C-alpha cells in the first residue's frame, strides 16, 4: 500500500460513477497524478466500473471498492479484479476477508480503540472518517500512540485549501470525494479539480523542500 501512496497519497472516491463514464474519469484522474481509485459499492453497477478501470489502468493504478460492508462483497470486488477494499467502519470480519483474499484494506475508524482493532485485524492503512468530526489536533494525538509508519488518511470535507493543517498533524494522505467527483460531473471538470489537488500536493512538497 505504501508504494501506491508514496508519490501521490490521494485516493479518488468515485461515488455514483457509472460504467460508461469510468474510463473518461479514470483518464482524467491518472493524467493529474492520482494512482488510487475507489468506486463505492452504492454506485450504479460498481463492479462493472471496477472491471473496466482495472482492464484499462490496472498496471498503473490501484483500483478497488469503497463502502464495502460484508465479506461477501469483498469477494465480488476481488472477482471484478479490484485490489483495494475501503470501508466506512472497522468491521474486523470484513478486514480479515480482504486480507485472506490478498487485497489491500483501508477501514474507517473514528476512535483509537477502532484504530488499534483494525490494525490488529490486518488493516494496511486507516481512514479517519468522518474527518469533520475530528480535527488535526485529534490526529496529532493519535499519532503519538499509533505504530510508527501507520498511514492515517482523513476523509470527509477535504479540499485543496485545507490539507495543510492535517498534513502538519501527520496525515498520510486523504480520501477525496465530492470535491473531486460527483454524479453527472463531466470528466473535464473532474480533470480540473484533480489538477487543483495535484497542485496543492506539490505545494506541500515544495514547502518541505522535497519537490522534484
């Protein structure tokens, strides 16, 4: 998971994506630098979108599903070629099913208790969700007790202009939802929004003196 997040640690959350638009949206995101794409399972025909994205971009992007609520859905995602399971909760049975299937898993957590339980079940990273009910100060406190190197990714309300405080507190990346993609939004608009996030990330790297 770290290898996919290293250069551009933003996950595109494509809730509502339709199969027929998946390739245009995928191209827009990859061109901007995104390398992790998530199609929530409450989207229209999500496994078909995942299958198309994997066929087109599977050698260049980590593609999988979000809003995965049961072990049975894990197996559906795996059958479609998905390699990533993202959850809004920290159900250890779903985490274990993902790991047994050889998939990456990023469960949603809102407390340290959930975070440690998820890591104990094999989570590859943690989704701090919803980020609106937490704060960078909360994340900083978590970082003092979580295992070193644990990627904690705030999700919810993230925009290009508010990533800085979270990054300073130790965020390992972000999940980006409606500020990037929304149902019916044209691929050209998604591309412009993706570039704005890419610019914000590059500005962060430059501020640390690590820009290429």
